[in-house]
């Protein structure tokens, strides 16, 4: 996770992980939710945080399938048994572990790229970024501005 106190560490981390044979490294900017909302010193604006998506390699946690937004293969199980699309959606669960994972999985609606209000040439690569982050910017089908800054500033306007 990228935050204002570790910005200088990414080059070193990249070298280290490659040297010791790490096969996959996911780098992300935290969504401003939960306790992070109260800790403004750890907030990074999109124009700053977005640059760090150049780090990370391999399949990664957010790998996906053509035509679909992030999360197609993900399901989040909270420690109290709630099941959600991913842990960011823990307040909007699709069920509980007692319902069975198959049932919960079937209740998760995949998001197709064509539903998004993204209008850029990078959509198949970016897949609209994080849907939860987009909703924090005001529209669950809108743009993830952190990703817009990574791919091309123009698309943030
Ligand atoms: S760069 Fe921005 S506009 Fe383009 S797909 Fe990603 S979130 Fe959508």
C-alpha cells in the first residue's frame, strides 16, 4: 500500500523482491474509508498516488478477465462470517458463510466494462480501476481517478 510515509521505499522494494524471486507484487493506493478517513496524514491525492501504479508486477491480486471490471474472481469473507464482493463491501454483504460459499458467489453481480463511464483507450488494461474507489469519488460506474492519473492525466478532467 502506498502512503505518504513510504514513497521513497518503492525502488528499493522492487529491487529486493526481484532479487529474492518474488513472482507477483501487488501495489495499490488505499481507499479513504474506515480508519483511514480519520488519519488525513496518510491520505494521498490521485495525482500523487496514481504514479505508484508503475510498481508491482506479475498476475497480482487484481488480475481479471477481458470485458469485466476488477473483482470478477474475488470474494471477501469477513472474520464475523459476512461474505461480500470484496472486503470494501463488508457493509453491503451478499450473505453469510452459513449460507454456503456457492450461494454467496452466485449473488455477486459481475461488473461489465461496458457499464462503466470510462472513455479511454486503456480500458481493457485498467478495467476501470477499483469500483469501490470510483464510488468514493461519487459514482460506482464512474472513473477511478487514481488510475486515470496513472494511465493519462487527460482522462481525469
Ligand atoms: S484510466 Fe480512468 S477512464 Fe480509463 S479505464 Fe481507467 S479509470 Fe476508466
